[in-house]
C-alpha cells in the first residue's frame, strides 16, 4: 500500500505540473488586462501601457511562465496584482471559511441523507420511500441561491435567529462560528443530501436483494442489524465514492453560497480574481484546487479498504 | 447516556464561552460603524487608479491641502493660511499646527511637494498645473511655495479637486514612488487609520479613528471643514449580492449601504428603521462613446444623427428604474453645477426626429457596415444603455450588434484600436460621477487629442483650442462663456453623447445621524447611537 500511495503522490505532482502549464497558457490567451482595471475608467491607452510595463505583463510568455514556475519551486505563488498581498496569504485567509463550510455541509448532508436513503430502501414502495424521493427531487430542483434567500428571509429577517451574512473565525467563539455556518450549510447541502440519499437508496436496494442478506434475515437477525451491520457496510463503497466526488464538488460549488452569504471563501476569491484578471491568484487557486481533488480521490480510494476487505493496493 | 450528553453539552457551552477572546469583547464595547461600500477595495493607491472606491479609501486615510465645499468654493483644509502674489505667479502655503502622519511623524512641506508632484503626473488637471509650474520649494517645514510660469487660475481648484484623482498628501518617502506603480503603505494624516492586518480583500476593510487628528473648527461641507470622527472603528463590509446587502441592512448587521440598486429602493423605503435618501447632489452621467478610428462613427454626420434619435427619458428609466432617481441632462458638464448649460443642445433636447437622423445617416454615406457595441452584462448601468442603443440603432436601420462580456473584458477591449472585425469596437457605454464632468479641465471624454485622448481617440483641434481658452478665463463670467463655447463645439463634433443623469440613493438605519450631503460618502461626522 505504501508503494501505491507514493506512486499516487508522485502522479499528483505530474498532474499539477500539467495543470500549471494549461492554466498559465489559458490565462495568457484569455482576453482581459489587469492594467486596464487598475488604471480605471479615466485612463488613457498610454497610462495602461505604462502600468502593464511596470507589472511585467508586456514580457513574452516564456519569460513570465519561467518566472512563475521559479517562484513556485521556491514555494512562492506570487503577489496579487491589485492588492500587492502575497497569494499565499490571500488563500490562507480564505481556506478556513471554505473548509468550515464544506465540512459542515458534508456533516449535515451525510448525517441526514444516509439514514434517509437506508430507510427509503428498507421501506421501498411505501409512503416513506416516496417522501424521501420527493425530497430528493425537490433538493435537486431548487437552485442554491433560491433556497438561500428563502432561508435568509425566514430565519434571519422574520425570526431573527441566525445572521444574514458573513463568517466568524473559530477563534472568535464556537457559537458565533457555528451560527454563521448553519444557513449556508443547509443551502449548499440540500442538493448534496438529495444526491447521497438517492445513491444510498439505490445501492441499498441492490444489496438488500442479495442472497447473504436473505440468509441473515433467515438466521433471525434483527432488521436493524441486517440493515446497518450487513447491508450498509457493503453498500458503502459507492456511497463513499459519491461523498468523495461531492467534497470536490462542494469546494467549487460553494461559490454561489459564498456569494449569497458574503462568506470570504476560496470560491469568491476565485471569482473576484477572474473578474479583474488577477492572474497570480487564479493560478494559485487552481493549483490548490487540483491538488485537493487529487488528494481527495486518493483518500477515497484508500477508504475502500475499510469497507471492503477484498480491496488491497 | 443522558449524563454523558449533559456533560457533552456543558463542554460545548464552556468551550464557546472560553473561545470568546478579549478582542471580541473589546470590539463590542466600541462604537463600530458597519458600512457596505459600492465596490470591493482592491487597490490602495488613489493616485495610480481613478477607481472611486480607492478614492473613498483615500478620503478615510489621507487629507488634502484644500477642499471644495457644497457651494463649489475652495476652502483650506490642511493649509492654515495662504497667500497669492499680485501677479498671480507665486502661491505661498502654510500648514496648520498639529498635522501628523499615522506613524507619528509631522506633515512637512517636503511631503506636500512630493505628493503634489506624484499626483500631477497622473491627473489631467494636475498635468495642466504642472505645465504652468516653474517650481515648488519648501520655505521651511511648514511653509512652501509654488512659482508659476504663467498665471493658472485653476491652481486652487486643482489642489481642491474632489474626485479622482484627488491630490492626497502622503509622506515624502511614499510619494516618491513611481506614479504608475501601486503603493501599499497607507500611512496618511487623515481622520482614520487603515488596519492592514484586518484587511480581507473581497470581504472586509477596517479603519480605526485617528486620535491624533486635529479637525478644523468649521462645520463639515463636502470634503471641507471639520472632519470630526464620532465612532471608534469603521468596517467596510463588501457584500457582492445586493439582495443579501438589503437583508443585512434590514437585520441590522450593517448600518449604512452606500449605493443601493434601483430595484431595491421600494423594498427598503418601506422599512421604518431605514432611511433611503439621495445624498449625492450631482449624481452620475451615463454616456455613449464612439470609436473615431473606424467607420461609421468616424463620420461626424453619423454621430450627429444619434443626437436627433436618442431619447434620454428611455435611458433614465433604463438606468435609474424610477424617473425620481434620474433626469435628462443635455449639458456636456454635470447638470446642476455652475458650468452646466443647454447651449447648442437642441439636437439632443428637441423633439425626437428619427427621420432627420435617417437623413443624416444617408448623407454620411453609411454602407451598412457592422456596428459593434461592446457590453458588460455585470454592470447594470452599462448593460441597460447597450440594449437601449442597440434597439435605437436597429430602428434607424443600422446593422448593429451587441457583443457582451464582463466589465473586465470591456475595459480591455475598448483599448484595442483595431477595426471591429479584428477585435475592436464602435460603441461602448459607461457612466462617470458628476464631479468628474463639472468643467473642461476634469471632463476627460470631451478631449480631442487623438492618440492621447480617452478611448475612441477623437481628434479635434478646435475643441482643444476652446478648452485651452477656458483655462485662461480669469473670472466666473468669462469661465462660463468659455465653457459654453466648448459645449457648442462639442455638439458640432459630438465626442460622446450623454444619456442621462442618475442618482444611486443611499440607505442607512435610523440609529445613524450626521450623514454629510455630498457626492462622495464621507464617514466623518457620522454618529451611531
């Protein structure tokens, strides 16, 4: 297994190198000029040209790419063209909100969706099953921002229970931190809940139809033991795959949620950087994203061993 | 099991209380003004960019030698007294006592001279002042002198320029930075200090009261008078989604929202805890800008044709949503200001005459060339104007199309001088705040300097000549007459067309008082109960 992990980590470096080259090339070709954004509306073409020269944006592709890669090799993701702040600092500022939002969403989604999926499978064809599936369809159908506005209107404006927007760091108090995450987590997690609930139900139905489950039932095991101890464990591999993909989706899908709830996360950092063509930030964030995707996939692959002893690397 | 749960709950509560740091408690005991700004602050240098959000940041942390009041009068601000020689060639300025930068260093003549020098390399009015300047020199640490080669009647107006670029005073060591390079040291001598450690670009900007600041005794009026800070701390909370910003204001999570969009005005106006008000007496001006390098708008008749066709009422509704928040403005200079006039404005103001417009198009020899309007759909003011112009051009039988992108793409593409088929353009729309269009000195789209002019690059020697004549006007009457002449020529040459004057109201909660009526949201004098 150790050799497998080392191989996968090595592959991560290769993947990131390829991503780095493509991202840099794409941004080089994309229309847009940060110098024009900096100069403002009243600037002349000459002003823009001088700012561009100061920023080194008029240098050839290879010079710029080489400089960036050299910085990367020294652990330097560069400096924001606009704020003059190091990209590492800007990303570090944004990691906590995004990770907190993702984890909370994941926690809420898995805690709600897996039991719902299991119950729906166990009571297939009943009103419980139909209700869970109806919830799933609804969860898929309502856009995140619509749900977010409904939640804000209900719980923040009408009931005054939870804040409308913003994020508090964990060290500002656990309750403050948590109450700023509740509504965004529900808004972001609903689609995810629907997805996990459906996958869990489908996988469980498949497993419940297998012979060993019938044998377990014939042995007189309690329905709870059959469902959780035997069926769910064997259904866990596809569920874990979806959870893993979901984490990656959540990180990128959090952009809308972060915008609506004004949470200073990685998603908003990316969108803001794209809109103003802050190349070093875009490049840095995409590199971090790609590394995260690869590592999550690795973690998911390794987790299969926990649920299925037949899988060995 | 139950006791375990109870212990767990107790632990969570204790952890929550223990995790409440002293700084949070301290922040709660302070008076904190939470302000939703018009945009995200990204650039800290108010000289290297004309972005209005950076200008507003500048007013927080810097001070100016002079400032303009609500009657358009220039008033001393950092300057205590000044003297102008009889021949109008020598200005001597003496700074007020007690002026200090945020690092504790006194403000010296050398700081002022270096700051004005940097400003005059970027700002159009500053450049005109520099052309007339023979030298700046320090008499002593508090007194400095400006010697001119020729009288420049707008010297004090330049030093009191209210909008971008504002001649803010910085320490000499910072002001010596290349004006085309962003500074990131925000040491100023203004009423607030910027807290860089708490700056989260895209989310939050924090300022604290500068307790060393010595305000003037006069009452505040625009950027002049006493800048008395009545809160301990100001937090700019950038909320990109306007519905969320409205909800945050309604819920009391923010105290003041600088500019609310037209569609949310009715909603917030109904809230008895919120005041929706127009505090900007000048508003902003929408405009159509042409590309003078390529057909068909390199032909004056094509530009004149649009004067007869554009209905500003449509643009008022399109931009402001409600006629109460805008009005037609047929002047090339901000309506409601001293130089505004309707001289020669009949083609734009009179009865709309599409037939006359079509006649002019025919006379121009228009051959059905494709007209590319570049649009930014993320800027409602630009997008609305683009769609209205597209509709108008089509009604005139022109082969027009909108090429939509975001604002970042538009401002890059408008710098392209190639023909539209090679990535260029024919028309773009934008808007400019009132103070930036009040006179021929600051009104940059009116310039006719060709390659050196603003995007579109019109060339018109006569317009430039008349503008130069305006600079030489020595009194109010001659200044008005010269400005009228500029406008008259502008209506002949049509460097751009104004589409509307509109206002973005502000909204603040009822616990806020002392909001200054001005074209810029100044945060001094504001009290929070």
